C-alpha cells in the first residue's frame, strides 16, 4: 500500500479521485507538532533548540497516521509546496520515523495530471525551507513570549506584541495621526459649461495668462473672482483639437497580495475571508458528485504561468473572442523576496467558465472563482485601445480644456468588464465658437490621507517588504482580534490601546517596530530558504541585543510612566488630586488617595468627565441603583455601589425582532469582548441563539431561517447550509 499524506480532508478527498486502489490518501488535519502554549519552548542557551509537542487536538490523528504508516510500503508527503508545507512534511517525517520509505511530492494544482506527475518526480525534503519556517516560528515565539509579559507588567494583562503585528499597528496608528494633524488647504477651480447638440459638456480652466494652472494655483475666492471677471463675457473659441490613441494593458494574473487587494476592493471581502474562499477552491469543491480543484495554489508571489495554461488560454480566447483578442503574455515576478517558484493564481482548467460551474458553488465561492478566472484570462488578452480627445478653448486670457475618450477596441476588458467611463465628445472644428452656458468658480479643500483599508494595508506591507504571502491575512486579522484596531465600514482605525502600545514600543523598542528592520529580517529568512544563511546565527544576532535591551527596559520603565497622566481634577469624595490612568476600557480618572479612596470617574476621548446616568434598574446582586457607563466597546450598566459591588450588565438594544428559536425572547444587539457587534436572544443563557450579522426580520423562502444583511447591501440566509441570497440589484 502507498500512503499519501496531505493537510486537509478536502484535499485528500480530491486527490483520492485520481489514484488507484493501491493508494491510501489521508490527512494530518494541519500541523501535527508545534511549540507548547504553556511555555516558551525554545532553549536559547543551546543554540535555540525548539521543544515540539503533539497538541492534544492532533494526538488522535497522529495515532491513526502511525497505524497507516506501519502498513505502507511507500509514504508520500504531499503537503503544500511552500515553507509551511515543507515544515509540516518534516514534522510528519520526525513523528512517523520511517525515513527510508518516505518521499516528498509537490504540485501547484490538484488535478489528475499534476498529481500523477508529482508521483513520478518525488524529491527529498528541502531542509532549507524547513529551517526558514522554523526560524520564523521561533523568532515570532521569542518576540511574542518575551515582549507580551513586559506589556502585562507595564500596561495591563492580556496585551500582546508580535514581530509583524506590531509593525502593522504602527502603520495604522501613524496614518491616523497624519489624518488628525492634517490641515486642509483651500483652493478653487473654474469651470465653463458648453452645450453642443443638446448635450452639456464641462471644461476646466487649464491655463491663465499663459501659465498652466496646477491643483492649488487658485488659492482663494478673491483670486477666483478676479479671473472670473475677465472670463464671464469672453468669446469661447476652439484653438486646438488633438486626437491620440492610447492603450491600456491588462493586469498580471493574481498573486496572493493582489488577490487580497482586488477581492477587498471589488467584493468587500477581508484578507482572511479571501484566503479561506481561495483555499476551498484550491482543495476542491463538489462538482457532479466529485471533488474538483478549481484554482492553483493560493499562497504565492510568483507571476509565472504554465505553458499548458498559456496554450489553453490562447485557444479559448481565439475561439470565444477572436484572434485579435489573443496576446500570449509572460510576466516577470517583481517581488524581491519571492518564495519558491510557484505559479500565479489561475484556474486549473480555463474551459471551466464561472457560469458553467455557478450551480456548484455558493455565492461567495462563485464571486471568488469569477474574479480569478477573469483576471487570468484577461492577462492573456490584447491591450484595450482608446481614442483620447483634447480640445482647448480660448476665452480672453484663459484657456479651458475639454477632454474625452472612447474605447475603440476593448481587448482584455471584454473578459473583465469595468464601469463605463467613456466620455464621447462631439465632432468640432478649430476656430469654431462655442456657446458658453456659464463660467463659475468652485471651492475645494485638500483632503487628508485616507485610512487604510485591508486592500491598501496589504499593498503597503508588500511594498515595504513586510511579511510574505502566507502572513498578510492572519496578521491583519490578529490586530483586530487583539483589540488594537477596529474596522468601520472598510476602514481600519486604531483603538486607544493601539496608540498606547505602539507609542511604548516605538519609544523603547524601536527595532521591533522599525519597517526596514522587519523587512530585512524577512530577507534573512529568504536567505535561509535559499541556503545562503544558517538559521541559528540569524536568531542569535537578533536575540542577544533584544534580550539585553528588554532586561534594561524592565528595570527603567515604571508602569505609572506609561499609564498615568496628571490632571487638574480633584476627587469629589476626598478632595485629593486625580490622575488619568489607562485601563482595559480606556482612560479614566482615579484618586491619588488610593487605596484609602477608590473613587474613579470616566472621561471621554477629549478628557472631559462623563456624568453617570442613574437609571430605574436595581443591581441584581446588592439592590443599589445601576448607572450607565461608557466602556471601550460602548455603554454598559454598572452598580453604583462600586467598588464594594462590581456587578455590570449589558444594555439591551432591542432590534424589534422576536427570537426565531424560542419565540419568547427578543433579539438584542450586543458586543463581543473585541468590540464586534452581534445579535442574540435576551433570554440567554436559557436560549443561546445568536447571529454575527444583523437579521432583517424576514424569513428565508427556502429553509425558513431568518434572513440577515450581507455585504454590499445584499441579503442572505442565516443558515450555513442554505445558499439563498438576494443581490442589491434584485432588491
């Protein structure tokens, strides 16, 4: 018997289709060994020797794998082709121990041809890739397990720091501060309206008195009015008409980074959700009763495309669109630290069009496959051609410019349609006088930089060389899960604790949050993977100075230096000065007479005292009145008998919908420990019904579950088993 081991049951199910009876395909269910959670698990005194354990959740799977391995004549380690996959294969080898019968196989896609080809060309484990992954894991463990306790002592328990996550928080914090510090500048533009053949066209003042106008050239209303005075009664005569043909090439096929960016921009999916959907399409979905892998491996920074795909795409494009649409193109990978020679993300079979497989995918899977298929096909199509027209119109001392463009040949846009931006201009002649319907000035103000979206953040991380394809999504998710950053609409906004921890690290551990240092560490990991560096010296070079600096800072920094500020307020009970402190729910005022006086007062973001609002609800523990307070994640009720009674209660925000499970309670809006809204029955814990997205109050016509609001204005069924969705266009 030949044993093939992969990471996931879905992947195993898909591969089983392609192999005969002599093969058994099984799954490791992810990582089989890891560093222990209860301790650091790295012996820094003995060359950073890691101590790996089999986690409790993996013990059953490991036992089964050992049983199968004993019966096998040959064992094929078929985990993913990247560093993490290589490390999992190495851990499997270490656990199973039968090295002589083990072979390593890799593939870019889960198709019959790819699997059989991989079995014909097995290789040995690449220990360089294992070392690179092991170095990353140990490095992250050392930073996390050494620096997080420091934050617990100096700020409060439960905080965490990470080698890459802290840099991500810094990016978001610095962007927020640049927005806060931004001072808008006034500027004006001047427009002329022309009506030609019954259609209104708007031209902008392009130059005045022979000088080209820039965005901020007209600084205020006075300057605009002076120009308008000389333009209002002028004749408007065409002085030049220029026609140019412009081309726009297709974008390259997707890498992990560009897929996450485009998925966020076009579909509104988070990086984490994008990778989850892409993994489902890679590992296989049910098509006519058979598990089928639809795309190539989704963690890649390569732009390579196989010769087979290039030929198949060329034939398909010629047949479906026409020969003039086909433009066989290869792309050069730009990423400095590109990992192993993967392919770009593409469909495994270009003949499987999105529409042909739509009935086999849930709506989100379909949108993801449609995006990947169209991008890959478009990358092999001709450039779009535009006819661009520029018309200059003289008016006394000013020249207005009218621009327009029309698609003459759509090229790749035929496969990946965009919003219609055509602006066709009428046929005009030089020296022709135009009828001007009016000239007016418009006031504008410069705008601050935009907050990061996940798409913009991924782009920034890639441009700076921070992280790699496998790290973007989990890192962005982590900074939100830890409460450092929240998402509003699509914008990432730092929380107060994000500012506090970032400022602490920037001041006292600048290397940990230094962009260049983090990028150079990524390059060192690349060098380990390429065999140019050994992993232990890289860790030693980092850890020695880091540990020494950490010990020094633990002695130097007092908690009060970080989480306390002076204030002008006096304690309302004892009259002693109050100080601003920082706690789990943000800033608050505390009496300096503590512990004799335990008075505290809430303050808002501007530092003003928040007055407690007594309400007609009694504490269910001591009977005293409850008061309304503001916490980190909104309002809650607290006992007025604090600190003797520390009882707190959620404020029920009914949404006007009865619980569909018990039919007795009402659904109320609540917040999780990380500030995310959810909706649950107010009879909890008797009824544990809950929804992460807001219910509409309507019932699904297919399964009778509640409908909930989905992304981009859609409505979907709340049941995971039901795919009923109403798109915004259908509402």
